[in-house]
């Protein structure tokens, strides 16, 4: 948050392009005689007369430093700057309902110090710099820290209630600061002139409304954490304003514990009402420990408790696939699509299952349905091409392979299958070119060398065919 160039007071949050605080603006207007006769200039303490700061830096700077340090650690450890892997975030403490509600409550704290990429952390830290410094100056260091952490926990509980995906980020706590300030400015008696309160309150409401709207419009944003943090902050801010506005330590501790009890009660109610998450958490860990039989038992227990919980059925199908129980996997995926027709991952997995079982017509139908929702998925186009080739529809298969290459030419095996399709149509020059391209990509194997040798022989190129067959024999010898 910037300071006034004239008096040094903090400007209201998000005062883009402004250099003077509202106090100095009114003071200059009074000097020019532009105010009504009965208008008075309110008294505000100057920033340099404040006392009581015992730390060399503020809590806000410490929080930003912790967030930045953890993010740098993640990047140095080899994670993507733009999009760290979900597995790593879960290992470091992301908030995920099956884990959190199964007893790992510490995730309600750790998740707010993790971020899903450089853009995520940069935006959150910018907001924290503005709202955090304002909150710290008005509430005092320790009340501010308590509000920040408790609102983050409240946002985490709301995220676990939704329970769809792992959640990370400081935004729940930041929305909580906005909520607390909105309630305190509206109800409280900060030692600030009324026009400053009105200006700041308007900025805070705009911030909350705009960012909640953006979160609702973006499917990858955990807006439930934002709402949970905001509501927790509104409650805290209102209680502080009404019960302990004068920095009374005893009263503020009581307020803090009252809201903590409310948040904790909500978390335990959520755990009891969604105890099926315990089965999900155990199943996930058992699969990681390569104990599929025990994981399947947990998932079956979960489904008996919550037959409509689609992720459990999908995980159960994958567990069956890993055990090569393809009939059970197929039946589970079909049941899932009846219960949740829009669960497109189930359609995708079922399509490859049909492909593995050489049920080409069924596989083609599933891939076609999947591509209606995900038209730019290269693996789905590749799978559809293989399904069409299995039905001897080679021109259509070639079109799908070419679409795959346009989307991602690194898709494993696509040039090999393209070569097979050309060879089936006796277009040997095109087949040879496709096989050679597969070699260039470094995806060489014996099947590729034999296919290339067959294409050379079909063209009458005996010498080249012999050399390639010799290479295939060397690969087999290895």
C-alpha cells in the first residue's frame, strides 16, 4: 500500500494513480476556501507519532516472506514455476477434503502458504501487501495475525465442504481480511475521518465483489475458500467492532476463541457428515502402497455409503484396471456414466478399455462422445484413430492421426500407427515417411523396424529392407 507523498500517511487500498491521501486533499481544499463554512478538518495522528511497534518489520512482511520462501523452495526442488504438480502440493500440505477430514487438520494451516504457480502467488502477495498493512495498522499486529490465520482456516473448511479438488493459496485468508475490514469500517469506530472510512469501505466492497465474480467465472479457482474466508472475516470484524474496538486484549482473545469455536465446530460437523471421505483417504494411501485389494474394499465401502459419489466409482474402476479385472472395470465405468453422465474422464477410460479389448466400434463411439466436450485432446484423437483403423476405416483413421500430430506430435506411437494405416492402403512412400519420422522422435523399437522393413520390401527396396531387419534383430538381442 503506497504512502501519501505529502504527509506520509497510508493511502486507501488499490488507490491506483493517487499520490495524496484524502486528509491532504481535504486540507488543500480548505486552504483554497472550497469547503462549506461549517466543514472542519478532522484530526488524524501523523504516521511518525505512532508507537508500540516492537518488531523491526511488520507481520505482513513476515507472511509474504514465508510464502515467497516456500514457493522458491518448491521451484528449487524441481517443480514447475507456472504449474506445480498436484502430487507435490498434496505432499507439502495442500487442503484436500479426503485427507483433511480424515484427521490431517494441519492442512487447514499449511495450505494457505502454498501456491499453484508464479501468477497465483504474485497476485495474492500484492493483495496481501495492501490489505495486510492496512489491517495491521488498524487492528494491531497480533489481532491482525489472528484474523488472518483464522480466516484462512475458515476458508479451508469451506473448501473441504465443497471437497472437489486440492486447494492451495493465501486468498481465503486475504478475503477474510477484506471481510473483517468491511465489517469493522461499517460498524467500528476507527480513529479515522468519516470520508476516509467511506472511501476505504467502498474500495474493499469493490475488491470483494469483483474478485468473487472472477472466481465464479474461472472453474480452476476455489471460490468456496474465498467465500468461507470472507464470511469468517465479516463475523470477526463485526465482533471486534462491537465487543472489543479499543484493542482490549482480553476481549479480543474472547472474540477470537468464540469464532475459532464456530469454525472448529463446522469442521467437526463436516467430518461427521462426510465420513465417507475417510474411506477415500485410506483407499488413496493403499493404492500408493500398492495394496489394490485393500483399496478396493475401502472404495466399495465408500460407494455403499455414498452411491452417488462419482470420484469413488472412478477410482474403483482404475483399481480394477490395474488388477486386470477388466469386466469389473467396465461395469463400474458404465454405472458411473449412468449416475453422472457428464463425468467425461470415465468415458475416456472406458474408451481405452474397449480399445484394449479390441471392441473397436464401442471404443470409437466413446472417443467421439469424449471429443464433443474435449475437442483438443490429442490422446483421444489418437485413440479414435486406432478404433477406426481396427474397423478398417483407414482414411478416417489417418485423418485422426494427423489431427493428433497437429495437437501434439510427441504423442507416443502416433507416427507408427499412421504408417500402418498408409501401408494398409498400399501408400508405401507415405508409410515409410511416417516410420522414419517415428525414428527421428527417438521412439524406435523392433515393431517399428519390422514395419519399415515390410514397407521397403513392398516398394522392392530389398537392400534397405535387409538393413532394417538386421537392426530389428539387434534390438531383439538386447
